[in-house]
């Protein structure tokens, strides 16, 4: 596990997020409603990340967190650039490495979440918000980040959190002209986040239709996952199954030519391949009628492993 503390000697004044808007819409001015929404969105996201990090750190007191303020410096004309900074009413804060490291990872998590967001299209966003599963490309990005496991988990949870996504999208709303762009940077980040007309749509969340509004389809498919429950007394939905052992448990019932007694002793908790009639609404599998069921070798781990949790 990567250490909680950043390797370099970082001071409070290094811990800022620079937000730079540039383009035809920002010649020394900015729409006041856009500005207000942008700042409120950033405040929500940073505050949420701080609170999540504090939950996993017993060295910080409530007074430590209450002492923090999120500030913005004066604006720079022409490109409309500003710094989002932190202030703490504590004596000798530079001698509080835990608090310094928390703020370092707040900036890192916020920026890395945005960097991953710009590579997720609307189709994957809809699927991700419904299933709680991160696309494999973005999952690997998170897994490879040189940050602690709890920081990786916060990025993952932010990406599937509809409220967080809505608030984070407020930073791209001022980009109205095709030639407008936004740069998020910091002295503690290795890479800036550049958002422009080519990728800003990935921040917006389209309204998701309710399951009742979606057509239910049925198709014979073969899928892999893990059996999490078996109910010997049920006449239907005898088996609980998770695709790739992720997301919600799916109710499965056996076709007439199969008996639950054949699976009661050595299939619970096993990885299996199921072939059968799959009913689903949009991307959500509602139920499965199993025609064929066999054990398989455990799949490679799909969820990101955080800490000692399985």
C-alpha cells in the first residue's frame, strides 16, 4: 500500500488548485452565475473528499477539520485564472504532517477524478452509474495510481456518485465557445487537466430513464460470475448470482430440466459460467433462467482491492 504521506516536503502554501479559463468567453470577464456555480461545485467536491479522507484517519480531530477554510485568490484578467487555496487556524500547522498530507491528497483525488472523467463517454457513464462498475480502462488507471488505497476508493466512489458528478460538471459550464478551455493545475500535481470542447461533454450526466420506462429484452447469453446464495426451498429464484462478482445480486431460476439439489453442496461461493435466457432493462439484468451451469476458474479480480478488504 502506498504511504499516506507524500514523499516530498510540502508546505501549506504549495497546496492549491489553479483554475484557469481561457478563450473568447473570458476576456477579463465571466458570467456571474457561472462563476458562482463553479465555485460552489468545487467547494462541494473538495469538502466531500476531505470528509471521506478524515473518516479513515484517526489522528485528526474535529477541531482540525473545523479549522480549515477553502478560499479563492483574486482573479487574473484576460485568461480568468484563480487559485483555490486552504487556510487553517492552527498553530504550527507545518508540524502537522497528517493534515498537510490530507490536503495534498484532496487536490490529487479531485484532479485525478477529473482526468479519468474526460475519458469516459456518455454510454459508459450511464452504464457505470446504473451498475456501480467502472469501465476496465478507467479501473486500470485508478489501480495504477501511486496513491493510498483509500484515495483510490474515493476516486472510484466519486465516479459512480451522481451528486458528485453533477457538482463537478459545474466547472465546465462556463465553456460556451468552441475555442474556450479550462486548465486545472497545481504545484503538487505531475499533470494538468485540460478540458475543452472535445471532452467537456464527459462531465455532464444525461437523465437516466427509469427501469419502468425501459423496454425489457430477453436473449440467450453466456455470462460468468459467482454464486452468492442458494435457496433450496424456493420454487423460483433459487440462485443468487453476481456478474464478475460485482454489483447487485441477480435472481436466477433453473429451467425445468435442472434441479437445485444438484448444486446445493458444492456450488455456493463458486465461480461459474451460466448459459440461459437473460432478461434485462437497458444495461440492468433483471433475472436469468438458467439452461446450463458449470464451474470455472476464478476470474481475475475486477474490483480494486483496497487495504485488507477482499
